[in-house]
C-alpha cells in the first residue's frame, strides 16, 4: 500500500493528514482558558455575595480541566 509523503500514513481514498501539533496545543489552551472563565462566571453567578473565599483558582482550574476533557472526548 502507498504511504503519504507528508505524514507517512496509509494513503487511502479518504486519507487526511493529521493536524499540526502547534494547532492542537493552541486549541487545547484556548479551550482551557474558555472553560476556566466560564467556571469563574458560574461561581460569580451562584455566589453573588462572595461568601465562598479563595475559590477563584480552584474553580478556574476545575473548569479548565472539565473543558479540556470534554473537548478531547468529543474529538476522539
């Protein structure tokens, strides 16, 4: 079977080369930042009086991890 000269994969009728690593890393970073800010907005919406202290970083990280997890699950 023939191989693709660019990615060295099997050259079939429906062959598409995988995207570059830089674009994938940029997509993951953008998804993490978006998920983190969405989590901060949800925290602000459910805690308008600021009773939960020191949860900003935790909510940002949790939102980022959830967003990246969902993105990777949908991409697979």
